[in-house]
C-alpha cells in the first residue's frame, strides 16, 4: 500500500537501471509505492528489484515502439493503473561541430525524444480514458537554449520541453497532470566521463529530493538546482550578441577538437 503522503499507488519509471531513475525508484518504493522499472539492462533492473519488494523489473528498449506499448499493458495488467509515468530514459553524446557524428545525433533523438513518445502515447491514452493520471518527461536545462558541445543532446531536450508545454493545458482539461523535469548537472554515470567543469553539480540524492517533492506538488516544471536553473533561465533571455559572446568564451576554454572518424 502507498503511504498516505504519496499520491500514487503504481509508478512506472523508464531509464531506472542507473542514475536518477534508479535513485527515484528506491525512494518511491521505500514509501510503499509499487514501482515498475524499465531500461535495457535486465541484470541491473533485477538487482534493483532485489532491493525492495515494491520494485518490479520490466526490461525494454524505449526505441522499440511495440515493446514499450506491450510493457505498459503488462504493468497495468499485473499491478493496476499506472498513476505516474516518469519517462526518464536518455543518452548524452557530447560533440563539438568538428566532432559532429550523425549516427550519435540520430541516436540521441531516437532515444531521448522518440523513446519518450513511444511510452507517452499509450500512457496518455489510458490516463485520458480514466480521467486521471500524471506524466513526467525528464528533459534538461540544456533544452532552454543551444549550448556548446550539446548539438546532439540539447535539441532532444528542447523538443521534450516544447512537447510538455504543448500538451499541458489539453491534458489538464482531461484530468491528467503533465510535468517537465529540467535537471542541471547531476553526478550519475551519464556525467561521469565529462571533462569540462559542471557548475552546481548535485548528487543523485539531491536531484531526487527536488524531483520527488515537485512531483508530489504536481508542479509543471521541476528545475534544479536553483542556482543552475536561474543561470540557465537568464541565458535564455539574453540577446544573441551577448549570448554568443559568452558561448564563444566557453567554447574557447575547451581543449582542441579531436574530430571523430
Ligand atoms: N545527469 C545529468 O546531469 C542530467 C542532467 C539533465 C538531464 N538529465 C536526464 O536525466 C535522465 C536520466 O539520466 P541520468 O543522469 O540518470 O543518466 P544514466 O545514469 O546514464 O541513466 C540513463 C538511463 O536511461 C536508460 N536508457 C538509455 N538508453 C535506453 C534505451 N534505449 N531504452 C531503455 N532505457 C535506456 C539507461 O539504462 P540502460 O543502459 O540499461 O538501457 C539508464 O537507466 C536522462 O534523460 C538525462 O538526459 C541528466
């Protein structure tokens, strides 16, 4: 049974084998929520499910449209309605202009955007039919504006923010909440190999505190940490002349490019 202070009985989290998704799953399961966890690494999901009787593993590749729809149906058959879906699976391929790698750029959009809408479509359909539910898309503050090294990643997150904004009012009329989560830098396997400075880096635990509290409030946007969010929102409103001058400063601090093959 979910404890009295949690609004959901069943939650589905994609991208839960490591990082933010895994830590969120553990936190929610500790509060008595049944948490269905998905990602490709079945071994990691099974290990995670050993940590709590409330965690159930549903391995999948979010880019496989049919597998995603089938998994969602199976979770609902086995546990009842998914009341919150956290569509969190994502990949990060950093690259400068001279390193631009088309396959990795396409993979970014395939996982980060198409992987999300593969789940969003059946989840939204079920929640609209029930007249209740909550969907959270995990984007990034990198989606606010074009950024150096993020030519493959940031557009996928900008697309998610735009998608969430576009669906919010319509879903609200139908009883369904939409949230977009915009983390700054979080120390997870995704950022472990970054060689550049990561301002205001937070731990998974701090990220999940902010995310869980925002989800419980039902906020539209959950952006953290506050200083990173404010810095990125300020950059968003700067005129191009100043913005590109700052961008140039950041780009010139980087070591010389190694063009990819
Ligand atoms: N860390 C940060 O600084 C940061 C900042 C802003 C936004 N975010 C976003 O937060 C989300 C979680 O990232 P994280 O930092 O926790 O990174 P992470 O530890 O690398 O987790 C990414 C998760 O996505 C899963 N995944 C990747 N490709 C998948 C696929 N094709 N199908 C199913 N699952 C897939 C991975 O599992 P498998 O490899 O097992 O499939 C893993 O569970 C991502 O959307 C990321 O863009 C992170």
